[in-house]
């Protein structure tokens, strides 16, 4: 399994997976694209969007994604896991656990003191 930063080329896939998952946030393309932007100087918020892919029959297949926001205010320094979704074809294979570990490692490396979950 490979974890990488989400990019613009992933957005059609993300929107399709979001659209066929009842519990997904059903965000717009612009909302997902917002997680891909680099923070501006002095911005206290950081975003992270990642994709998990697996090798299947010699080809990489996207298996899931996670998006998070980090608020580095010097007090709370908390990361909110906005959403994590695994394609139904790849569930129960450790994809979600791997995505969560990657978000947790990123947040910790950025100085987060805690991780909270956005629950729907």
C-alpha cells in the first residue's frame, strides 16, 4: 500500500467515491480542492489530503482517501480529521488504519497536540 498527497487528478475519483457513499460529506470539487492548496505566509491553518493506493494485477488502484485540517494557534494546536473514506472494494484490508496513521504522523510532525474527529 502506498500513501501519497492528493492532487487535482484525483478529484474526479474522490467525487465519484463520495457520491456513491451515503455517509460521505458530498462536498463540492472546490471544497476538496481547497484541501490541496498550500498555506499562505502567516496562515495558522494547514490542510492535508492523502490517497491510499494498492497494487492490483500490476497496476495501482486508488483505495481510499483522508482529509484533515490543522490549527496551529500556539494553544490548542489541534488537527481535525474531516473525513476518511475507503472504497468498498478495499475495506477490511488495513487501508483506513494506514490513512489514519499517516494523518496522525503528519499532524504530530506539524506540532499538533491532539487529533479530533469530525463525526457525521
